[in-house]
């Protein structure tokens, strides 16, 4: 009596109608087998109001004029205002490095005005030995293709208003040929090219003296 070896394929064909066969169950991975992406997309995190700043808290702005800059900043934070900045009220573009050496001449929001505590408060300041100007002196605006009027402005502010690629020469207008080291301490007496001239990359020359001096 001869025994016949029945192949797995034959058995699978015979039993297919009952349970079905998967060739991968033999232990060999399918060549075209790839992970199947989930049919259900991942649930996106819902946006909450906690992710957005709120201006719900509003307070009246204190009066900071006449205070030392450091004291004004401390008082503003104690009142709940933490977004603070300051600038040179004389328009000389000086930095307030040591706040205790400066005093407040003005503020961008008048005292008593109710605003959100997230609002930025900006202080116009001068050094302690200086007098506050009648109005806040603004640094010259950036040149927009024409030469601004730099007369009486600090050399530092004039340089900042020009394109950074400008070839700039600064001379001592007194004729003493002094070095102009701290440009915020020098004011412009004369300029070339003149105010309103179209700027097309040409060099710029400024003649200047110290702020406590008179232009020749």
C-alpha cells in the first residue's frame, strides 16, 4: 500500500471553502507586506483659551513723570505692568544702561488711563543732570531713498537712520580734528549731500561738534 504525501497547497485548496488559508502563516514574510495606516485620523488637540494671551485685567496707569527711571520701572511692575521700555527724550539715541542715572520726562500713556496690564509702557528719559525737553525729541526716521535733515541730531542717531552699507565720514566741525568716539555726544552741524537729495549709494559726510558747543 503506497502512501501519498499531500502538499500543503492541496490541503489549503481543499479546506479553503471552510477556513481560508494565508500563505504568510507558514512563517515566511510577504514581499509586498507594508504597514497599513490607521483609517481613523489622530485626534487633534483642541485649542484652548489658555494658549492665548488675555487682556482681561485692566488697571489705571500710574504717574511716573519726575521719578528716577529705575524707581519708575519698579513701581510699574508693582502695579502689574511688566512690559517696559525707555528711550532718550533728547533724541540722541543714547542707551539707558544704568537706569538709576536717568529720570522720567514722559510716558506713552497718560496717568489715570485704564489699559490692559499686558500693554507696553515706554518712558521718555534724560540723565539726572539734564533738563526735560518741552516735547519728546524723536530720533530721525530712517532714510527712505532721500537724505534726511540731520541738523542738531546726534551723530549716532544720524548713522542709525542711514542704510548700514553707507560710507560715512564724520568730521570735527570746530577744526580741532578731535576724535569722535562717543557719537551720541556729538551733534550734526552740516551734512553732505544736502537734505532731500536722492540717495543712490553715494558717500555721506557729517560735520559735528559736542552738544554743549555751538556750531561754527
